[in-house]
């Protein structure tokens, strides 16, 4: 069987994306997508009390995770952990079922969670959290496995954690950490993730890497836009903003962003009119904004919408998979907002504004 | 000498070769077509078992190619 696979890969290296099993993965992912909660569920969930919501989640696809964690946790924490666990299991499954170039692209994308977990561990150590607390917050959806990550959180000091990561790409950034500059290191790690992704798809050869590159670059644009909005609105100096801007955007290249940086907020908003994202946000942005929640939800929404319309144009490619990853993350995010919001007795209107449906 | 050999070739043999090619090539073609559909069907079924019926039907649709091949082979021989 192995010999046969070797032979088929050798004989047609370019034909189906260097031995990638697109048909299998996309069909499976589409079936997985059909298991996601439909959008009509959210208004229903909003009308339920916290007990009804917990019951609803217990009966949904998260059942197994809730059952397994029910011994250790209870209340809202249980569901938060169950959601995280489900996310980790689902994304690890995506890595496990894909082959070839597809596997490479998905793993690169899911490095986000490796960085998330490393940041969580460092943050936990920074504020002296217990090993259990740190372990609970880890989402091992990337390449680093849960046993490895929990062995990191068991280490006494941040130096030994960083030493344990010496073989990884994160080491050069992490070794700058001196126990105090955590936020700087976190920003560096995020930048590293996006530069890593851009270099992965720097010279896209196959059709799939091209699509993936477009997807990533749109995401970078959206990240940059929300950074710009947040910092401009808070009146941060342009040099400080420039440090946080990611390179490699699709419509907003670094040069164009540099032009936007010195402008005051109102002019900055007007100059966005020439970009395609304006269509989605034009109804919301004003020259003076108190809250950016609505804008950020709208940006995320437009990202998800463009991914799902793309996934119909390129059915046998990486796009449906990325679309699923976005939708799944969003679902977990929404459920968490509803649960946490209800538990904190927040006003329904506030919760509804935060949801991306 | 060579000309004589061609003259003596049995037409039934050529027919048999044609029929063989018709079934063989169409069989390969259906195999190639079914490869991706089959793996997609398995993928969908792994997530949702109720798709078994649909998956099975879609997987065997390219089977028509080889049936046409078989019909042609029967017509030839």
C-alpha cells in the first residue's frame, strides 16, 4: 500500500497538489461544516437562560467534550473548557486527515494556536498562575501537542520554558524575553506568525498556494485595519502604530499604510473609501467613534463572508477548509460570548453586538 | 513475405483486441473518475453516516463509462 502511494506520488507530483487528498478533505470538511450551529440558533440561545444554554450545548456536538470534562469542572468554566477542547480536537483532526501540500498549509495556518499556547504559558508564569490553571487555558490545536505544552507549563521558570523551545522557530524571538517585556514579546510572536505565513506563500506556484496567499493577505489587511482603527481612535503616536503593522497585506500594502499613519482620525476614515473593505464598513464608521466593537464584528463578518463565497468558486481547494476553520472559531467564540455574557448578567443588547453571526 | 502475413491475419483476432481495448480502457477511465469521488464519499460518510446512500450512488455513476465499453465490446464481437 505504501509502495503504491509512493508510486502514485512520484508519477504525478504536480497533478493533484503534490499528493494532497483534496477530494477527501473538502468533502469531510463540508460534512463537518453542516454540523455547525445554524445562524437561527443564536437568537434562540439569546432568549434562553443559562441552564437552558448549558443543556443545549450538552446535547450538541460538544456532548463528548462536556461529558469528559464534567468530573473536573462545573458551571460556565466547564463549557469554556469543553469548547476549547473541541476546537483543539477538530483542528488537530484537520491536520491528521490531510496530506501533502494541503497538510503543510493547514499546519502553517494553525501555528496560531501554538503561539497562543506559548503566550498563555508565559503569561501564566508571569503572574504566578498554578500549573493546572495554565494547563486549562492551553488550546493545543496546532503542531505542538498537549503533553509537550503541559510539560512546558510544569517547568519552574520562564528560562527553562524558552530553553525547551530551542528547536522551534519561535526561539530567536523568545530568547529576547527577560521576564519583564512580555507584551513586546507577544507582539513579536504575532508578527513572526504572519511573516512566517507570508514567506510560506511568498512565491505561490500551485493554484492552491495562490488562493491560500490571497486568504492570508486579506486576513493581514483586516488585522491591520482593526489595529489602525483602535490605535488611531485612542490617539496613539504614529511611530508606535508603525511597529504593530503587519507586512504583506493584499490591498493595504505597508507603503499605503505609512501614508495613512500621520492622518488624523477623520481624514483616515475618509481615505479608506478607495479600498474594497469600505463597502462593508461604510455604514458603521463615523469621523468620531466611541466603540469599535461593531466595526470589528463587521470586519470579521466580511472576512468570513468572503471566505465562504470563495469556497463555492473553488470547491476542491484549500478555501473550503479555511472557511470551515474561520466558521468553527467563530462559533466557539460566539458561544463563549453568550455564556460568559449571560453568566455576568450583561444586557442582551451588549451581548448581541459582540456576536458575529 | 510480410504482406502475406497480414493477409492471413484472422479478423476475429482483431475484433477480440478491439473488444479488449474497449473494456480495458473504459475500466481504467472509470477507475480514475471514481478515485476522487470515492474518497470524497468516504470523507463525508466519516462525519455523517446517513450520507452512505448518496455517497454510494455518486461513486458508481462513472461506472456507466465501463458499461458503455462493455456494450461496445459485445457489439464488436
